[in-house]
């Protein structure tokens, strides 16, 4: 008998300074490197705030705003998102209001754990934005992938193409990248014509129990048409 347990990294919280709840491994990370910033949301019935990862998307015609991709659980769980209660902490520690969001209206399972946000202002020039791409080759022929982390050198890892994933409609993939609490929302990239493109993002870690033993692997969400349409929908009225 095989049993599986999904560990959503963003939900593991440890107390940090200024009432921010975030994993201890992220306390000294610098926002803005590698296109990463913080999504900050208050915890219900508490003065504390939960901090998770988001990354900025490269757009050709963005003026006066940013489009970000994050995990839906990073904004407080698989439920309605209150724009007014959450905000983005930018590359220099400044706060940006969230003007609008899009997220899956489907069943609240791991394959729908994505969130696209539009800020009310631009981050300016001191910020890297990342190019997105939909995978055009079989995962069996996919080159090494890289999970991007702030303040850490990029390391090459692999997609685990033979791993069966629960609640998977084809939008999830398993990987063997080294991860730890706080990395949900981190972009996963491959090299394309000499530059990196984002093909997915990390959402958690799975522990599979079988025959008295256990195996762990990372779980990630592909960039697909659903996310692309959400990005275009948010960007269109803002231009």
C-alpha cells in the first residue's frame, strides 16, 4: 500500500522579526535578486504576517505596474484572496499595493495552487524580470532544470518523469531539486538560446510511504495556458 503526504512549504512558519511569519532559512534573503520578491499577507485573527515567494514576469508593454506569479497557498490558503489585506515587499524593502489577482476557480488541490498578481506600481529598473515558457519537448528529453533561490548559487537538478503524482491533471511535475521550507513559488528554469526561461514553479514536497520505507520528491506546477491567460488578462486592462 502506498500513502502520500504533500508538504506545502509556505505553510511551515517560524517567528521572525517585525511580526513576519516566515521560515528561518529566509530571514536574511534579499528581495529582488533573481526576480524574486515577497508576498506578505496577515494571518487570520493575529497581528502576525505570513511571507512567501513571488517572481516578476517580463512583459514587453508593462508601464506602471508589475505582473507576479506565486502560489495560492502563500496568500493564506486555497480560498478567496483579499487584495486589500496583502501586499508585495519589493527589491529595496518598499511596499507595493496589489491592484488585482487571478487564480484557479477549480477544485482546491495541488494542481490548482497558483496565483497571478498585478501591482499598482512598477518596481523600477532595479529589478530582474523573468521570461516564461511553455514546455515544448517531452520531459524525458528535458535538459537539467534549475530551481532559483535568493542568496544561493543555482544548482542543476532533474525532472522525475516516472513519478506518479496525486491530483495531477498534467499540470504538475516531480523534481529532485534540493528544497526546504519557504521555497514555494520559487521559479524553475531551463536554458533556452543562452538565457534562462521559467517553465514552472515549486509548490511543495511529497513524502511517499511504501513497504515500510519512504521517498521524498519536490512538486512543481508547469507554466501552461491557464496561467498565461491569467497573466494576459491582468496585463491588458492596465496598459
